[in-house]
C-alpha cells in the first residue's frame, strides 16, 4: 500500500528521519524502516538528503537497493528492474575506487541489485534470460562474497525439478552422512544452518516434529559450515569453531541428534545457501522438489512434503 503525505508533512518526516540517520551507523536500516512505515516516496526523499549531504557511498548504495527490493516484493517488475540497474551501475562506479569486499555495504548492494534483476526477469517469464544473466554475473564475481547469493538465485530459477547436487561429506558431526543417492525411495530434507542463526534454532522443533511423525520414511540431513568465529563473534581456529558448532548442536538441536551434519563450505556454495536456514526437499526420485531460502512453518513444510509424495 502506497502512503501519500502532504509536502509539508513529508518534509518534517524526512528531516526527522535524516537527523536519526545522521546519528546512527545504520542508514540502510533507517531507509528500510522508512519504506515499511511511510512508503518509498519518503525513503526516496531521505536518500536524496543523504546524497546531497555526503554523496554516493557504499552505505548509500545498500540503502538505495531497498527501493528495488521493495518494488520486487510488490510485483512491480519493470520498476524493480530499473532500480536494480541504477543500483548496479552506481556499484560499478564504486568498484573503480575499491574491491567488492573492502567493506560490507558494497557487496550487499551489488548482490541485491543482481538478485532483484534476476528475479524480476524470471517473474516476467524470461527464465532463460534470467539464468543467463545470473550465470554471467556469477562468472564476474565468483571469487567474492556475493558468489553464494548469485548461486542461490540461479537455484531458485533452475534447481527444482533437477537432480540434487551431491554433498561433500568428508567432515561431519553426528552420525556419518550417506550419499544422497543412498536415500532414493524416500524424501530428504536438507536443512542448511549456521551456529549463529536464531531462525535455524527456531526451525529445529518443527523438523523434529516431522521426523517423529514420519519416522524412517523421511530423512533429514543438516549441512553447516565454518564462518571463522565462535561465540559473540570472537575469531576462532577451525578446530575451535568445529567444537563450538558441536556445542551448539548439542544445546539447540538435541531433538535432531540422529541428523547427520556435514561440515563444508563447498556444500553451501554448491546449493547457494547464502540465507540460513535454507531448506531443500529432495524427492524419492532424487530430484529437488523445493528450494526455499528462509524459515518455514510446520504447515508449509508438511504441505511441501505432501507435494513430494509423503503423506
């Protein structure tokens, strides 16, 4: 719903929000809150105030990217594509000054621009063009932090209906993982999670409930990976972080103690799991029936399993 304000009221709102943003270190969140509470018109005014005052910065670009994301969610695909292209072009200009991953805002903005344009193209029925576009961008930025995000969007367009990619299982926690091919004949939930992820912890009781209902007719595998830190974001060696992951598993995922947990960054790259949790349902035939970045309710997962032939 678009909210319109009289010019005088809008000016007061924008000035108030700009003062808040000026004292805040999180301008993108201020812009997002403005879009959610007052609509894109107010956000655009806020962005103009910032740009007039400070110019185009990586922080500005991350905030600007929310306009395209908002248009995509509201299915205004032409506007989403236009705003995504504007964000992308400004990001490319910034890349003349610094590498992609020199600070956190620029990769977030660039990844969002690529994501919005790819999803808008697919939503308009141009799935082949969307795939080609995303693969081209993945080739450009495959060695940067946004590679997984681009791969996630390729998977959103192409993975469902395809054979599930194999998992790397050399290192693991809990029971020894089996190759996905060993589960043929029953559905498998792949639950990509992270030790720091609150939404992942909230998903655990739902998965445990489903496993209790279906027993041996359903398999659950929980891939995770290292992030280079442990509790409170403190840097950790690989061995220390692995121990911390196991502690988190014991504390928050005890109801899923029989779930094999392969530990591999390669699995996250292969499945483009830049969002945690990411939930993938593999059917009894080994093909992906659902690829879903983000949390799912019990009802949503139950229905997805029914669609995969488990009832």
